[in-house]
């Protein structure tokens, strides 16, 4: 699992029942929208996320409609499990003097 995916999942897991829109997730995860939107689409495709478009007139709101995302019940459980595995793998590499994400384990 990539670090950006982990950051997006952590942002959503902070309040798993709360809906968040894309730019809000960007701010919490500290990632650009070009990075998070493919991740959100992938997570929705595997059933970890649910999404909906807000019911607002963009002209009245003075901004584009927002798409809200929320972890599904199964998605929240799967995300917790996946993050725990990713953290365990990173700890195992660190114990061997390797840093995840660097070519050849150089650090």
C-alpha cells in the first residue's frame, strides 16, 4: 500500500462516520487533489468508500458541487487491517535497518 493511500485512509478513519469532500481530504492528508482523487476512485471501486454528490445549486452556492466520501462499514474494517499490516511491514524493515520506500533500502 502506498504512503499516499495510507494518508488518505488515516484522514478518513479519523472520523469514519463523517463525510468529507475531496479538498477537505487533501488538506487533512496533506496531498494534492491530483493524488487523492485516483486513490478515492480506487477505494470506492473496491467497496471501501461510499460517495455522493451534494444537493446544491452551484450558482447559488458560488462554487462547484462537492462530492462527499465516507468509509463503508466493511471499508473501515478493511482499512484498519491494511494500515496495521503496512505499519507492521514498515516496523519489520526498520528493524533490519531498512527504510520503506527508498530504492535498495538505502537510508
